[in-house]
C-alpha cells in the first residue's frame, strides 16, 4: 500500500509513518513544517520506502499530484492545540477548512480512500460521559475563538460525510481524544509533555483553573494502530469513530502522578483560565469517549497504562534532553 500522510512530520503523523513503514508499506509525507518537525522523521530519511515533500495542503497542484499516486490518504495536517488556535485563529481556520476541502476534492478526483482526523473538541461543552459518536455538540458563541477549532473540524467532518454520501468517496472519520506520547511538544499547550518538562526541571506545574477538569489520555501507538486497522476494514467507510482511552483522571491528579513518577520537587501552581488562554475562556470540564463502535469493528483496546505513557514521555524528554520548543 502507498500511503500519503498529510502532517506526517507532526507528533501523530510521524508515529503513523513509523508503523506503516514497519508493516512494509510505502509512505509519502506532505508537511509544511509549521508545527511538524524534521527531528520527528529524520530517522526515516534513509528508508527507500519513505519520501518527504515539504509543502502545504493548501497547494492544490501539489496535493493533486500526491493523491494521484497514492492508494490511501491519512489527512492529519491541521492547526492543533487550543492555545495555538486562540493565538492564530484565522490561520488555523484556513488550514483546517480549506486544507481538508482540497484533499477531499482530490480524493474524489482519483477515487482514493481517505481517513480524516477530527477531534473530541467536536462535542464542545457536552459533559455527559462517555460520549457516543451521535451525541450532541454543545458550543459557546462563535465570537469566542476557542470554538473555532471545534467548528472547523465539524465542517471537515461534514465535508467528508457528504463526499461519501453524494460522491461515493470512501471516507473514514476519526475523533481523537487526548492523544499523547513521545515527540509531542508542550509548546502548543498540550498538558502531558508540558507537565513532564516542568517536573523534570523542578519548575512549578501549571494547573489551569481548579484542576478538577478531567481527561482520558491515550498513547499515540495505540491510536496509530487503530488508524491503520480502520483503513484496512471495509465497514469503516462512511463512518465516524471515537478513538481514546476511558481511564479518566483530573488534571490535578495528573500533575501529582507526574511529580511522583519523576520524583520531582515541583509544586502545583494554579493559573486562572483568562491568564492561560483568553478572557472568558471556557474549558471542557470532562471528556470521556465511548469507544464501543471502534471496539466492535476492530477489537480496539488501549494497551498502555497512564503510568507507562508518562514513563515513555519522561524517557523521550530525557533522551532528547532539550526543552520542547
Ligand atoms: N492544562 C493545564 N495546564 C497546562 C496545559 C493544559 O492545566 O499547562 C489543562 C487544560 O486547560 C485542559 C487540560 O489540561 O483542561 C488538557 O489540555 P490539552 O491542551 O492537553 O488538551 P484539551 O483536552 O484541552 O484539548
């Protein structure tokens, strides 16, 4: 199989490239290196089945050529992370909506299977848990830029769905819930690499708000194995799937767990949301996926415990031994 991964130099994309190459597939990566990093893929440079194309998903001519010569597209290129979206809303909206539209149009032109990565942000402030794929989206005002990520991704999902319904493009949609692991940077706000870095440097752990908000963290390796299985399974076409762990932990507990594992002297420092993000910022208080649908189709079950995930990230940060900026 010849796979095209947009955003393949990013955190998730680079792990996906590793796994596909390990399974003897051919991989082409399209990445504009805005948040993706060469260091994530430099170990692949000598692999004859690997190719990197530096460019943007907004370049129609380039996307046309790359989609034409692949068998399957994994569309991961996106502006990610709530902090980045809040800081650069216009650029984020353009990349996320126009980029997906371009790649879907090319998948239609050449009739290629395409997996679109969406997000748990789709559910917005719906705190019911566990969240099922058909559950409601509850969002704040569109004038709060925080919701632009959720909205852009919802447009991507709708596009993918109607390209399937109206034009028979074999699309698959996945909603990723708090995927973490080596190579993820804390620079764009992601909590686990950030806390690990703070703990390893004995700096204050920056818990936003009360710290009572909760999340479920999943190892990136469990996620990429699900992504590959979904593209191999014909019944996934035209469907949307949650991918995540169901092990819920509050952010305060997470901070404590990370200080314990790293034997850090760090103390927790509470930071109000308006200081961390923007005035009137609304956080998701709780986010747990219902993964029954994924489990039924591909026998999905996360294999890493939270402690193992944290240890893996600690090891990575110690090995690379540099601030993740
Ligand atoms: N968070 C935090 N301190 C940080 C970064 C994030 O307390 O330095 C919180 C954030 O407000 C949210 C949770 O950790 O409640 C998860 O944030 P992340 O950006 O990793 O993912 P999200 O679930 O918000 O997409």
